[in-house]
C-alpha cells in the first residue's frame, strides 16, 4: 500500500550531521526526529481497514517461536499461521480481479520472462494487492523474499498464502520493533541467496542493507522506492555521494501522483467522514485548509454532495484556482466559528491551533487528510480542562468545560489511512509502476542508469496508464503517420514534454 | 489580446535552411509555410467581437494619407480618427474596472517609477485592455511607441484615445499588409528615440528589428513575448545562437496558461456554441477530441450543463484522467454517427476527416477549439458535390447531396476567438504578466539574464496571481515563522517547486 | 414562443367589478391595471433575438395599405412583404430539423387527419417555430387563420412564407395597437369561415371573440391557451360562470413547465449574462433571489461554471432545498455589499430596493429572470442624482455621484427574453403540447369536457415527452404484462399519479 | 426510523376478501401475502447499522422472564437490561445535538404544554433518534407508552434509558414474533390508562387496536402514521368506511419525501457501495434503473464522483428529465454487458432478470435502492449451477460455472437500510413531522378533521422545514406587507399552492 499523498516519514538515523542539515532544508520535511527512535513512523501507523479480515485469534505464541512447514516442505518463511493460506488465496484472487493491469502484464511478458534471474528482496505492506504484485514478479521470472514495511498492516492469511506458494515471507500483524528488524534481516541474509534488486517502501530495508550488508550492493542492479520518505532518503544519499546503485523514484510518476492524491482523496474523504460520523454532507459548511491535489480532491467531492466549501491557502496561484473553481478563499479565523467540518490538507504544522479549536462551534468535526499528524495541534487538546470521550473507534469527542464538543477523527492522523479504504485500483497503479520499474532497472543496458535517483521514464508512465485503460473499456486513438509527423511525435509516445502539467 | 491556448502561428520566413529543419522537428509546429507569404497568420485572423464597437464609417481615406494632430499638438501617431478619442477613453475606463491588478500595480509602483528610462516599443492587439497595459507602463515611467499585431483587431477609438494622451500609436482596423509593416517601421524608426525594451505578440516586431535595425539590439535590455509562435521563434533564434538579448517567455507562466486554456475555454465553449447556433446543451451528445487543458475546460462546462460528453485521446495518461473525470474514452469512428456536436482540441491535423464528416448525422455541429484551423479537414468540404450555405456570420451549413446538413462554425478556425469574447479578467492576467516581465528585465542586475529565453520567475508568477485575488475578495493565509521554517519556505514564496503540477 | 416561466401579464379589461376583486386575490397577480390600457403587456414586450433575421427595410408603407397576392392568387392575408416568402421558407425548414416531435406527429397522424374539419383561429408569436406548428395543424387536416400575440415579435419573412402556402396570416413586426386589434379581427371575422377551435397565447384573441363575436362560441369546441395570463383569465371566466366552452390549460403541463423554467433558465442565464457583459463566471459572487424552478435553474448553471452562489428565500421548504443543494441561504442585506451579480427570480416586487442598489459595490450587475419587470425597483433609479449611460443594447450603467457604477440589464425586464435566445427544442415542447391539446379537444366525445378549464391529460403529457425522446436517442423500457400488473399500471401509461412531483 | 422511499410492506391480514381485491389494485402493492404470515415484513427487516452499539451479551434470558425496576421504583416496562440506561442516555444526548428542531420545539412549546392530557401509544423503531422524539412529546405534556415496530432494530440501551426516565417501553433487540405482539399488547392494554393518540410506523399497532381493543378508538383523537404500508392500510380502511378516527399521513409531506428519497439516497448510495465493496467510483459504468426521486439522488451522487451513468425508464417524462440532466436513457439489455454496477430504483419486480444477470460481466455489482426485495430476481440465482460465496457481511459473490462472479449486495434488499446509515438529520425531519402532526390532531377543534386520512397542512410542512433551517445557519427573508399583498400571500405562509412541484 502506498503512502498516500506524500506524507513524509521521518527518516531513521543513518546519516551524519551534514546530512541532517541538508535534510532540514527539505521543503516537505516533517520535523527533526530524536536519535533514539529506531523505527520509522510509517512502520507503526495504524490501519483500520486493510487488515480487516485478519483473525484476532487468541494464539499468542510469537511466529518466531513456531515451526511451520508449507505443503511443499519448505520452512523458509515466518508467518502467523500457514493454515490460513487457503483463506488468503481467496483474498488474492478477489484482488486479482481488480488488478487486471498486473494480470495483463503477466500475460504479455510471461513468454520472455523479463525478470528471469532477478532476485528481489522486498519490503512493503503485505496485503492481497501486494501479493498480486509479488506473484506477478514471480510469474515474470523473479525469485522473491519479502517482509512488511509496517508492523500492523500485514494481512496474516495473505502472508500465509504467499508462503504456501513458496515465497519466503517474513511478516505478521502486530510485530514488535525487534520483530520488524528481525524479519528484514531474515529476508536479506539468506543462505545461498543474494538479492540483486530491492523493492522498498519507506527505506527501512534499504537502510538495513546499507548498515549491515553493504557488500550486497555490489550485485544489486537497482532500488525501486515508492514512498516520499524513502525517496527523500535516496536523494540525501545521492547528494552525499553515497548512493552506490541506480534508484527509481516511483513515487513521483504522474499516474501514481494523480491517483494517490487527487482521485484517491476525492473518493476517500466522503468515505472517511461517513464511516466515522454518519454525517449528512448536504448543506454542511466545510473549510478545507490547503488547495493542492489533496485539497482539490476533497473539495470536489464535498461540493458535489452539497456541502458549502471554503478554503484557506498560502499560495496565491492555488488560491486563484480555488476562486475559479468556485470556492471562497478565507482565513481560517474568519470562518472558524461557523464551520461544521474542518479538514487539513497542507503538509504543514499547527494549521489548526488550539485557539481555533477553542472557537469552533459545538459539534464541529475536525480531521486531517494531509501528510502527517502535525496539522491539527492535537497535543494542545490533551490538557486537564478538556475531557476526551471515545465514542467510536477513531472518533473522540473533546469536551470543553461549557459542554461544547469538538469531534476529532483519528486523533489527527490521516483520515483516509485510518478510517476508509483505498480502492484496489489505486493500489494497482502503484504496483504496476513498481513492476515496470523493476523490469526497466533489471534489463537496462549498462550505463543507462548511473548511481543516481531517476524518475520512471515518461513512456513507461504512459504504459502504466495504458494498462489500466481496459478497466474502463477506454479506447485510445492512434496517431496516423502523417499526424505523428505533424506533431513531431513517435506514434507510441511519449506524447507530452516532461514539464507538461496534466 | 492573447493568442489563446497556444495556437502556433506559422513563422515569417527569416531563417535559413538549417533553421527550417530545426523548426520542422518542433512538436507544436503548424506546418510549413510558403516563402511567398510575408505576414504572419495570426496577423490576419479575424475577430468577431473584440472590435465590435468600432465604427464602420464610410470614411475610406487611408489614415496614412491624413494629417491628424492631438490636443497637445503632437502628430507622432497614425490612427483612423483622433476625434474618436473620447469614446475610446470611456472604453478604457470600463476596462480599467476589470483590470484592478494593473491599477494596483500602478499604485504600488508609481512612487518608485520602476520603468523610468524605459523606452518600450510594443506590438500587440490594440484594444481597451492593452491600452490599460500601455498606460500602466507609462505611469510606471516608460515611454511607449505602439503598433498592432493584427490587421483586423484594432479598436480605432482606443487607438485614438492613446494617441490623444501622447502615446505614439500606429494602428487602425483593416490595415493592408503594406500598412502593417509600415506601422511597425514607424514605431521602431523614430527620430531621436531608440527603444531599449521590446514587447511583442507574435514575433513580427522582433523580426522586423532583426531584419532592418539589428543595431537597435545593442541598447535593448530584453524582449517580452507572449505568443506561442513568437516564443517558438525566440527559441529557434536561441538555438541558432542568434538571440542577442535576453527574452522572457510569458506565454508559459502557470497563471497565464491556466487562464488561457482551462478556465477560458470552460467559459467560452458554451458562449461560442450558443451565440452561433442557439443550441440547447441538455442531453446533447458531444465528442471532444483531446483531453488536454483546452479539452478539460470544454468537457467540464458541457457536462455541467447536461451534455453527455465522450472524448478521444492519443495519450493514455490524459485518457485515464478522462475516465476518472467521468467521460467515456472512445475512437471517433465508434461514435461519430450519434454525435450532436464534435469539438476538436488537439493541436493536431485532420482529426476530423472527410470520411467522418460524411458519417455525421443531419444537424451535427462541428467546431474547433484547438490551436489552428487544421484540425477539421475543412478543405475536403470544398468539393463540388457539397453545397455551402452561410446561415449566419461564422455559421455555414454544408449540405450533402441527400440533404444532410453539417453545421460548421468559423470555417474550422478557433471558435472562441471567432465567435465568443474573452473575459477582461483573462486579459488582465496576461497584461499583468507582461508588465512584470518588462520591469524584471529592465531592472535586472547585469548578468542575471543572458542571451537566452527565460520563464517568468516563479515568485513573479505568484505575484501576478496575488494581484488578482482582490477581484475575488480572497484572503491569503500567511505562514508563521515557525511554519515557514517547518516547510523550508520563505514566508513570501515561492511556495512550490518548479516541477509542481498545479 | 411561450411566455417563459409563468410571468403574468395583466389582463385586458373585459370583466366587471366583481371580477376585478377576484383578480386581486390571485396569488400571482401582477398588479392592478388602469382601465385605459387596452393591449396586454406581453403584446408589447420587446424581443431581441427572435426576430433577428428580420429585415429593417425602409419600406414604411403600412401592410394594411398594400395589396399583395400570393402565387396561388390569394390575397386573404396581410404581411409585410410576400416576396420574402422564400427566405422565410428556409427559416421554417431549419426550425423543422429541431422540431422532430411535430414532424413525427405529422407522419403518425397524417393518414387519419385528426383535425379534418377543424377551423383553427390562432394568436401566437409568429416565428419559424410557430410556423412549424401551424403547418402541422394544416397537415393534420385543419384550416388555419392566424395573427400575432405580440406587436414586435413577428418574423416578417416567416409570415410571408405562411401566407404564400395559403395560411391566412395577419401579422407584421412593429404593429400599432390599432393594427394589433385589426389583425385579430381579420382573423376571426372572415366571410364564409367560422372558427371551431381557438389557439391563444395571452388571451387577447379569446377576449376579442368574447367581446365582439360571442356567437362564435356556439360552434367552438374548445380553447387552447398556453400563457399564465391567458390561463388566469380563463379561470376567472370559469369562476364567474362565463366560460362557455371547454378550455385546455397547456401552460401547466409537467413537460412544458420543466422546460420553460428549470431547463430553459439553466441554459439562458449564462447566455444572457455573457452576451450583455462578457462576464467571467469563475469565482463570481452571485446572489439569486428566489429558489423556485427558475432560481434552481440559474443556480445550477452558475455554480457549475464556478460562481459562488447564495440565495434568498421566503419559503422554508425551498430554503431547505437550497441548503441541501449547497447554497447558503441569506438575507439580501447581509450580502449585498460583496456581490458581483444580483439575479431576481421571485415573481415578487421590489425584491431589490433602491436602498440595496445604493449599497452595491462598483461594477455589480443586476438583472431579472423572474416574471415581470417589478422585481428590481428600476423606477427608483430614475432620479436626478444618478446618471444613466447606455453602453450596449440592453446594458445600462447607472452611475452614482461618487462614480460607482451598477450595471443594469434589460432595464429590469426578463433577461432571457431580452438578451438570450430560447432553444427551438423548448419551443417544440410547447408547440407539440398545443397540437395535442387541439386534437384532444376537437375529437373528444361529447361530455368528456364541460365548460371548464382542464389540464392536459397526464397520458398526453407523457406522449409529448415521448415524442421528444428520439432527439436524444433515448430508448424507453416497456413494462412486461407481469410488471404492469404488479404495479397496477397500464403498459402505455399514465405512469404516475397526478400529484407526483417529478 | 422511517421506511425510506416508500417501500410498501405487505399488510397483515386484517381485512376481508373485498379489501384484498381493492388492495391488489393498488399501484405500489408489493404482492399478495399468504394468510398464515402474521407479522409485517418491515417488522423483520434486518438493520446493519442502527443497532451497532448494542451489546451482543450472552445473557440469553428473555426480558419477559426478568423482573426489572428503574430507579424511581417503577417496573411498568420491559427492556433487555435497565442497567444500560446510562450508556443509552449518552446516545440520546448525542442524537439531541443533531435534532435541534425537536429541541427547539421543546423550548417554544414547553410553556403551553400543547400535549398536556395526551396519552400517546407509539410503535416505532426504538433508537436514540426516536427517543428524542418520545422525550419531546413528554416535555410537551404527553404520557407515552411505547413499543418497537421491528424485531431487530431496537437499541437496547436506549430502551433502557427511556424506561429509566419513566416511559413505559416494551421492546428489545431480537424479539420473537410472539414477543412482538406481546409488547404491543402491553402498551395498549394498561391498567388505568387509555390511549387517546396513536403514533404508528407500519400499521401493526393500529391493526392490533382494531382487532383487539376497538373500543379504544372511542377516545382516540387521531392516528399519525409515517410508513407507506401503514398509510396504505389507512386509505384502505377509509375506502372501506372502517376508519373511525382522523388519521394523518405524514409519509407524504413534502419535506419528508424529499429527504427520505432524493437527498437521503444521494448520500447513502455512495456509502452503501463503499462500505460493502470499497469500489472506486471514478470511471465506473453504472446503470440506474428508474429515474424517480430515488434514482435522481443516486445518479447525482454517482455522476458527481466521476461515474459514467445511464438510466432505464418506463415513464417518458422522467426519461426526458434524465436526458436533460445528462444521462443516456437506454434499455437494460443494450448496456448490461458493459456495466460495472447495476442499481434498481423502480419499485417494480424482476427489473433485473436472470437472463440479464447471466449477461453481466465478471465483477459486476448488483444492488437495490428501491422499495422492496423484488426488483432483482434473486430467487433465480438460487439454482444449483451457481455457487454463492459470502465474502463479507451483506456481500455475496454469485459464481457462474465459467468462473464469472456477480457481486450481490444485501441479497437484493434495500442497500441503504442494510449497508449504510441514515443521517440523524433525515430522521429529525420525520420525527418533527410526527410531533407536529400529533399536536395538530390533538388540538384541532372539533370538526376540522373527520374520519379520513389527511396530509399534514402545508403550513405545518413549511414549519418543519423552518425548524431545520438553523442547522444550516440559513436566514429566511420575510415578505413586507406590500409584497405579501402583491403576491396574495400571508406573511407567514403557506407560500405555495398545494400542487406546487418543488
């Protein structure tokens, strides 16, 4: 699962003081981290829905203490319960139906096995959708060892299903921090097997290899990284001259960006609010802080359902877009008293301050769709004069001395990660991008990629999009020779210059 | 008036064979021009509305043959009739009300006169809106000589008003090609006055200076160019090593692009169709060819008014966007028989072919919002078996032998230039961008700009946007020191990286 | 052409004192009229667009003074110039293309000639669209004599074309009041011909027959009336026991109402504003007074194009709908200072008062989409301290002593009648309804209709709708026998109870 | 909780053969019931969300076998567990925040106690929202005895809270049929207490009184009924001359209708689909069967979120509306192969037949938003060649022999009752309407209401709306005396004629 709309995880400490200074200049930096934390924040984010089918059986034995064998006799994996494999297989099959791009990739590329010889070590969420990715890589010829990038998000039955078919999976729901690194280590440090490709989501795997097994990089042809945090780390390494293999930044591909931000938020803002509060949207006064892609998606959906939306912005260009799209641009303090819902999408901190929380009206809902839990000053609400009342999962009423209640969702963390689901189609875009990036890096002729961070070639970005068009029964028009010549384009693309804004 | 959404004018012949080869690779090239044509296409485009107030008096004397003196005793101008100055002044005053950004610029910058010493020679459409620009430049300290970039578009009374206040204007509606170049020459070649700044729209003025008065460039600090064609010419010069002063490409600033394309087309597609055909939009089946910014604007407006819209695309990324925005993506041939309206927005040629025109149903409306008159194969309709019937200005019925009528608008030229008006606000964006570019180039410290083509600095792009926010009573939020630090931004911007997609 | 969205014309004086009292209780009454006026208000409304093709030749001879003969040798008509017939025929042919419902009615019913024997005297606007109606009636077997219901709206060339084919038309553009009644009289009072059906629009024809030729009613099988005013008059007659034949109120049929109000206004508000002011809609603050069908149409269109719309309402149910549809409900005085556009759609008087006009900001546009010219207190603006400046046709700047300008459109009359066009499709709905009503009344068995005012039977309303579905290539689903039984419906309708709200 | 959008329950057997014949002609009849069934269908509908907080404790003792006493010493009630009262109180308090109309009614009417002397026996869903209604009735002076209209929907803790404050409640979640009638009987048949008002939802209570205690009607001043089924029963009684007290049909009030259908479905279709399938709406091809209010709500929401929607209709007027709103009107068989989602909103039966289910593509989602479970021919899917797989609560995969899966939601029952929640605001509209109807009937002067079924007076309908406007901070405009006179209206309404369509 992707880190949606670019929330930056704080990096793990693996750089020197100079790096840190660089880091603090980075525009989307999420704040300095203490050195003592040794697991990345996204590794510990909670997920409400992804793992919803997972059993909460009372088997408290740690998977590390169990010996399990799959039906092929292999025990080179560590999951909660290999017996759940069949249930997990069904989940994977259901996901396959919505990930036809990967299935189509399997078909197109299966003959030639473009990943024959690839040994991929991967660290991602382990869900039905990533299982479809992993099994696609296998179908294309790769050998895979896999671990989880988040201690909560693993779907145990899916991990079991993967293990059953022979993928060496090391992951379960509810790992400890020690478990987390143990699993990564088991993936990398396998007897008689050495990875030549890395697929990472968050940079923890890459970090571990740098720290513990730097010699692995001698054979690695490339790293594919999809998270904002992980990408940031790679740029840091590159800047510091320490990146020793090519890396592909798949986070910033056009297709992925649009789906992770604009389209995904357009869908999930309604879902997140509805599942937590059963709110009626019609006629609600809503302020959305920030009119970037995330804010645009939220505003479009809310307006479409009859909410009366205004926005706050710091950037005059985005503000002008908001005006033209029919939203009043206001300062939060001007409107805060009237609002029914306050949504943050800025990537900034303290966008909603305690003073503003004090001025909200009774029943106001406050939530965050931005990239971290800093946008709402939740800490300021943990003070003695206020009473917290948990009314549902992810829903707290904060009660003022005069009885006023403010409804805080997901304690200010990302609403759509916490309280709604991500459509499989969005995950399909990401997974397909990852697969293509692996193929590209693995097969690139020597010299095409240096020890640097690359964006997915535009043509492959377009290819990802084209693989998803059949889902919509969409029919592309082809350029005639004459037209291609007139436009100065190749008939198969790329069709737009790099700076094109879409 | 801007050349909306990037239609490329063919360049005038001023380069050698090598240039031509370069030129033919350029993606937005509009086709080879014969050497014998010596005036640019956009110079001869017709404008239905811009000059709508202009008298069509039967005074047939050429302005070049008349002697006119303004009330200050000057005769250093050439307009249709200086006596129309008062009427023109009213038009300018009305325009000023909708161009508050320029008025605000006048106020903010008037004390320091940032253009004191600037001698600007300009070649643009001459309308009430450009008059507000010219008078702003004067208010900021510049001396101006001005001519028209189009032989039809001059509002005579506005030219008169400018001449009356002392601007040396050489322009009238209905110039001959000889007049056109004569006027440019009179602007450049003035006794005792030498330009040090050039503001061009289409590149004809720049071309003339290159050809006739190359020595002028010794004193020129920069060229500001706003049209796609003119910008293309400048890049050609730069590539050929012949650009001898810095040039600012204001065509590609974010603000201008969004307004010239997405927003402007959203407004003008409805207007253009309504004024020409009185069509009811509700329930109409429409195909829009091309889902770039122009197509997006058209589709949004038509869908909003109840039309049933599908699109054609060659680019899978744009196609995927269309799907997510709720439009079916089809091949033109699949749907052509059912369509009530066909709109081209591709920038390509023969997007609507004769074969497709043959298959359209009776009453189908065909028009073009793209960048040139090549998208619909209009030439193929000029054949003996078809009858043309002009039913209104800009509206032709093409009648097939079986009686079927296809309704062709503006003979396939740009619908919104020909059949609707451009909101003053859009022109204000462009004019403000031009003024800021002049100030920037004129005041830049030596060495900031070399002999190359530059985009407007992002911060100035944001400034243009901010100057237009008061029109919407929009209130920007300011970053606190703490927030700016957290984001790694300056409090006054720029707020986004250059690659940001808006 | 219909009187759109129910504007009430004042009635002509044809009733006694008691009637007047009844009249003044009527909810949509437009105010007491002086007895001395003898021509209805709508008869003198000006139309900007309907007659746009009409020549303004300098032939000043009154048609009443000319002798004209058509090619069949008949001179039983009176039009401006019979020689324009050919031009008018083309206009009619163009209209026929958009009125396929009537054309289809011609085909379906032609064999049986359901109007054989009908002698219809009609009084409507005389335009290409009504010509299609009249010629349909003739095709169905009727004999027709026709006159204009408005002294300005006749398209002379269309009248000529009708006269040429043998319809006895008495109408021209620019009739005097005396001409108006003379033409009506010539229609009714024809030697050897006595009407047995009346088709009226406004009630003037009906009034004349009542007043001058009451004996005609002995043979008349029914009156079909389409205007709010005319319908009101008929109800008054019925209430007073003076209605001596059945009358069909086609104004209140569902299909006509929805098209005349909601859909027509959704289309025309944008067109009317754009053609008069070239306003950009994006980001404009607009207040719409009244959220009935007209207001709903205006709000939907404006919001869709990016305007920020709020509404005023007196009715809490409509107000609640506005909220749910995403519009703030405000009092006009709360928002008047911020508005860019003020639109009235209430049917009430002085909704925009002088006090509110005084508080508007510079450049505010004020216009009326409601049913009369009373909604904006225009009279209050005709005072010495204010200057009126006509800047375009239908556009006045009202200038306050401090220089503030308010832009008044159409002097407060109906914007869409004055400044935009009505799509032919909307007129087709009305014309088809009229034709069906005539057929129903003419063929109804004795006793089905008494001396009362009737609504079009629901089934015929549905039939009108069904005749227009082919325009949209819409395919109705048919009930199976089993389904019809389950629903308790006949397979061919009617499908809804009378009180259904659609 | 209301029976949303008019689903008709089959009636209980309480009439003779003649009645049955009448009944079978009724258009919205849901089919003949066998005589042996003795509990109404809606009494047994399942509710997924309403009772979501309710404990599923393993206390299996029937409440009828327990003796419980509230803190005031009363035991005149029967609930699951009186100790849950405090938890239920909190639920009620939360609901009060969203039901400000009732709270406002309490305040306005409390002084005069308009229900002083009223003895109300009620049978509704027992939820936090109905508790607010019941306690409002008490606050206005009424004595209340209450029971549940559905055996599953009672929130036990809310019932406990009501019992604790002294309302005689007889209801728990999971009643047997015998329990159901026992509870009703305990409400009606109370020693020393005789009801004089009945508030019913579904008609079971009314039926019981008719059957067992007909003498009660001697004192009853009126019945208030809110369900389609119950209303239908009352009209049947009235027709048969057996209705012996006035009854108020609150189901058909304008405000309730719009909220129960158009607005509620606009909100719940997205929620219901998302919670069950996590579907992404963008680009999905959806067919909505039926374009009544329910269909209109569904289509608006889906289109707004980027789905490509077409509709099927039998009624040409609704079909024409669909066209004008931008939806293609098709026959189901034309499009069924391409659809991603099929939604029924017709009120009819077998709208989606087995043949059509056979032709659906793999992964197609099928669900029902109409009034009963007959619209999709679910029975036809229960055949040996198809495999059913329950993948989540309310989600079944029906698997064809070739592996094709169709995703059936809620087994074809109402999606929004089964799989989404109803906003409290919608319930507030209904509850307020019920309270006002009780006040009206209880206080009406003798003779105002006869033994018939009445609609809520329009003025009270407007009053319900006005009580809900403060939720939106909406400010009504008041008519001036002059305006009221001009319009022929009273300043306080009613503002529209009865036939007005809103």
